[in-house]
C-alpha cells in the first residue's frame, strides 16, 4: 500500500499530519472524524495563484466541495473568492467575510429569492444556464431597480472522460447553454433591459485527469468569444473557465500538474489573446487531498472467501463510493498492521444499504481487529459537504491540523435522548 499524497504520513509507526497523530485526534474527538491539513489546502491554492500570476485573474473556490467556515476563512485570507451554487452557500461565504465582488453564482436552478439576495449583496456575476433563468433574473433585477451582471454558461459539448455523473459539458447534460441558445439570447437581449452580459463561463466536469478536454473546451470558448463579440452592446469583461482539475485517488492515477494547467490557460487566454479577466472555479484540486476520514473498526465478520470489516463511518458521512462507485485508498493508522498478511476484505459502514461500502474485495491486512483505526484517504472534497443524517446518524466532527496543533472546526452532532 502506498499513500498517494504528502500531507498525511507514517512517522514512528503512526499516521500523522504536521506532528499530530490520528490516534491522538481519535482519542480526544472520537470517530468518525474528518481531519484536514491546512498546508493541504494552501499548497495547491498558492500553486494555482502563482501559475495564473501573469494574467488578471480571480480564483473562485468552488465551495460545494468543502464549505466548513474555517476553511472558507483560510482560503479567503489566501486571496480566494467563491463559486457558490445556492443561497445557503452565499450566506456561508458572506459570513466568512468574502467580498461580494469576489463571488460568482453557478447552478441550473436558482430561485427568485436566491437571486434577490445575491443581487442585493452585490455579487460579481451570475453564471446563467438557461433563457427562462435569464428572464427571471431580469424581472428580479427590475423589481430591485438594479442591473444583473451575467456570464452565460456555455456547454462546449466536450467529453471530459470522467464518471458520467460528474461530466457536465456534454450536449446531453443538463448544464449550460448550447451555441445556438447563446446566439438566440444575444439576439433578444434588448427585451431584457436589466441584464448586462459581462462574461462567458464553462465548466465541463469534475475529476478530469487529462488536459485534452480542457484544450478542446478552451479552443471552442475562444472561437465563441470571437463570434459573439460583435453582437454585444459592450465588450466582455471576463471569461470563467470553471473547475474540474483531477486529483490522485489511487497510485495508478496520474493527474496533470497545476502548472501545466496554468500553461494551457495562458496559451489560450494569455495577454496576447485576451485582454479581460480570467476566473477559475477549482474545488477538488484545493480540498481533495487535504483531508482524510478517520474511522474505527467495529467488527470483523469472517467469511469463507473474504472478510467484512464494519467501520463506524457510513455512506451518510462519505457518500462518494455509494453515489459514484468511486475509489478511496484506505490505510491502517498503525503502520505495523501494514506488515501482516493480506486478506480479501470488504470495508463497509453501518448504514442499512448494500451500497454503504467503502471498498470491495480490497487486499487488506488480516491483523486489523476490532477497535483499530483506519484512514479513508483523499476525502477532503465532496466528503463532509455531501454528508447527511440518513439512518438518523449524527454528522461527524471536523478537525484542522496546522502549526503542529489541531483544533475542532466543527463539533460532532449529538443525539439528545
Ligand atoms: C462543482 C463545480 C466546480 C468545481 O468542480 P471541481 O471538480 O471540484 O473542481 C466548478 N464550477 C462549477 C460550476 C461547479 O458546478
């Protein structure tokens, strides 16, 4: 077994981060618990910022990947804006002190109330995904006697070659506007006096491991911009390239580097090609490898051809395996366990669903026993933020490790009997 990332490592036989052992956290905070490394968020963020430094840019962190208030504050302090997808996220971003002028609002189903609140707050732009949404936004802005800054979300019809549930830029997906829809909107723009078209955005999917789909999408976006510019009452101010940069969940995955992504951005939208601003909306690349889920083994069920390890974390805590069949590497917190014989093992949660399974037919140390701690790796993105209360299970705690210390950044929910 290899640990595919650098923020959690074995030291003196224990899995630790920045000198803090997972054993100690589990002892004081209990399990299951999400543990994050502050460096884990900042390193990729700063690398992206550095790579985009040659151009006028704004990073808008896709906060749906992890919206813990302490983490939002951390990223805001490092210079991040936010990409939000609901009124609830708007509220969280504002409470974290993010400037409204650094917030963009994505999503196919914004309600009138959500639009009103975001307009009043003065956000940077709405990424609009349909004609009826644009019509409603126009009405809401008219009622408020204001103007709505808009970027049109273009669906470039490229295949990101990722899981079908997380591809968003194909014609068949519900997201974005087709080319002809964009032209039709622009032809009828005079009927929407409160709408100002400031930008065009794309977001083609998530966990993308090759630069090729980005290359294709950037190309199509550049062509579109040339075609629509003459139709606009004023020049575009920005292009929003979305997120989707993939991370390493297992040792066989080889994602492209952040630097090479930035080079691709510069190739299409460098100072020579584009004079406006560039926005990016990264989520997973910032949060994914910054967090793990620490869980305790409750039982080992011995079967003839495989064993089943039942742990205290369930699909309500980390839904990705149940929702997408996605892979997470799982390692023992005590390193000596990794030296024992391996046995075919399923690692499952306590929730009453067969899909509540973190690993099936995994080759896992036979010596792991009841009471031992395990770490489910690369769980910082779409982990806690997707968690819920199914089976009336309380949501788990979140802990942040920084400067050789740890603090609880969300307390465990408790059941009051
Ligand atoms: C989810 C989402 C993102 C972030 O995607 P990642 O794969 O986590 O980088 C960015 N933009 C939009 C519009 C999204 O819906």
